C-alpha cells in the first residue's frame, strides 16, 4: 500500500541487494533499543548506500517488529529514527575513498569536516522496512546497490 497499491492487490518488489547483515538483539525491550542496534549494524563504510544513496532494506524479524509496535511506533517512526541514528563519520573513510566519493556526492563528501555524519540513505523515506522471518530475536540490514530504485509490480492472479 505504501507504493500505491490496494490492500487487495498481490505485489512483488525487486531490488538489487547485497547479502544480509545479521542484527542480533536479544536484550532490547523497546523500539529505541531495537533501532539503536539496527542503526549500529547499518552504519558501516563498506556498503553502497552510504555514498550512493539508494534504498537500504531493513527486514525486522517478527519479535523485533512486535517490540517496536509495543512501543507505539509506526513504520515511519522507525524509519525516521533509523535514518537519524545510522550515520557514519567521515573520519572512518580512507582519504582515497573520500576523494572518490567527493566526485559522486560533492554535497555529502567534498570539503567536509571529518566529524561530519553521513546517513545510510539520502532521506528517511528511502529506507525500506518489511517484517519477515521466524522465531528468534534477529533482523537483517540489506544494503542495496545505491543509486538504484526498487520496483514494485502487481502480480496477475
């Protein structure tokens, strides 16, 4: 429905993605705790989204999603909070990569102080969040290829 389809429509969404990065959080009992752990897993220098934008995919396991919902957070609340927290300081990038990224994203990387924090997506609505999986307090962060957009299509029935 977020992508303009009705509740009755069957759809599929496809995105170019990396392998999943496990999020192991068996202790958090609030949405704040879950988003903090997910942000820590997502805020790494080696994936495309941090310098190319795109739509990182977060797959919340059912138990993590239930914890978030029990805190009365909406999906948008979670996405906004994740976007605010999942940031990488420029000091964690090599000089060579900073020079390279300054050509692809001058606003985010060129002539910026080393304490500048770079988000994992250009804006919070670019973060995709779904609920999937089974029992266990695990979720996954799936960086995408950056600069690409996912595509959703109705499945003919």
